[in-house]
């Protein structure tokens, strides 16, 4: 008695395409679930929801052609806002510098010019560090 393999009728390249499509679909579903989780934890204190939503968007962008086209359109319309996501989509993403840059941007938006003590403190620390460590 022999059992028929349901995948034996497929052409040689079709199995690879099927597996790749299943992998992309799974990444898309996981990305959407991560986005929903980020939205659910966003009201909690702290910036917990924002990095989670960004991670979900990255997963969706890596797995969906439609999302990539929308991302490219957004990139042409608002390059300043899309650039951090482009840096996170690279093969070796620069996670810490991206979040540092976004924190500095948020600081500029939140703090007024007269209340930028943190900026002055950061500059003085940087100058001190350069003096002692080169």
C-alpha cells in the first residue's frame, strides 16, 4: 500500500514558491498582530507602544508589496518622516542611533527654546567627553 504525496504533483519550482508565499503571509499576519499589540499598549505610561508599532510596520513592509508601494509614495511625499524607517529596514539596522535621533527630534518639539536645559547639559557632557577622550 502506497500513500500519495499531495506535493508530488507540483512542479519543482512551485514548492519553493509555495513555501515563500506561506512565509510572507505568516510574516504579514505576525506584523499586523504586533501592530495591534502596540496600539493596545500605547495608552500605558512610557513610549512602549511606539517601538512595538514600528517593529510591526517593519514586518509588514518586508512581507507586503502593497505596503512597499505605499511606503515609497510616503517616502517621496515626506522623506524626513520616512527616513528612520528606511534605516531600520536595512540588512544591518541601526536601532540605537535611530531611536536617539527620534528622541532628539521629540525633545525639540516638546521643549521650548527657553527651556532647553537638557540640550545644554547634553552639549556640555559631549564637550567634556571630547576633551578627555579625544
